[in-house]
C-alpha cells in the first residue's frame, strides 16, 4: 500500500509569507505526527494528532505554527509570517495506533527555505 | 525530560568492517527504543526496535539490545557494506501522556568505503 505522502516536496518562500504543508498518512492510521529536521536542532517533535482528540501541541516552537487534521486523515501544517530560522525539512509520520510500541512511518518530507 | 545521546559522527569504515554506533538514553519510565535510518535523498525508515529490557531488535544484519541497566541501545553490524552508508538515528518513545512522540538522538553519519 501507499506510504505517507507529503506535498510540496520543496518550498521556497520569502520572509513574512505564510506557507501550508500537507501530509497524507497511511490509510487506516489513527495517529499523525509532525517533526522538523534542521541542521542546528536535529529532529524535533512539533505536534501530534490521535483520532478526534485534541492535538498535543507541546512541541510547536511559536504561535506562528499551527496544524489541523481534517476527517481524521489529511493534515496541514501552517507557518504564518515565516522567518529564516523556519528553514528546515518538515516531516510527517503516522502510526496505526497509539502506544510506545507503535512504529511511526515517515513521509519524504517538505524542504522549506525561507529567503 | 527524555533525551537520547548518540555517538558523534561522522564514521567512516571500510567495507566488511565491524560497526558500532553507541546510543544511551534518559527516560522517566520504560520506553520503547528504535533505530531509524535515512539513506541519501530518502526519508526516515525504521531499521529495528525493541520494546522491553533485554529484547534484541534485528534487521538487515543490524542488531541492538535494549540494556536497562546501562540505559543503552547500541547498534551493531558485523560486516558493513557500501549500501549501508546513511545517517542513523536512535530514538525512544514513552507512549504515555504527552510523551507519545519520538525523541531522537542527533544522528550519526556513516560512510562505508569500498
């Protein structure tokens, strides 16, 4: 079956603009995660969705970042008023269920460059 | 909070050499432990995992044993190949409360020369 897909694969934007990044999880996976991979910070957790529960936003770096998940499937990560330090690869992952033993499957990422 | 400390890279080995990448962790409870691999130009892939103490995860000739007494999960392979060149990430998941996300180490770049 299809894996996690993300779009766009690359995004170049100007400082101050808003961007939207999309994630399509594996069909049937109830949990969805966003991470950020940057040179200075490594891999950081951003936000987590589980079914229809309120998301865990504890990793979002500022209130310029937000995410939603519609219908328990597709998710969109929005970054408002982008800054140069937002440049990174944004990774989405999904897992079949919740639990520490669950394997998270990652998408290819969206490479964001803020000029 | 939870943390994962990985051996600093980069690591360069000749083909058929023995590989060890050290990983130690700090966690509140009894986490599951993972090794993920990122091949050049590709996304993160699960390499292996272990969910309780003394479990050994293995895949593609790689092994790692969950050692609770030393809080370690070192990755080993007896004979590396050029195709193993990649970045390797150690990670943990506690899976309760707000700690369902993966906490990653900084990654270790491995280059295998023919």
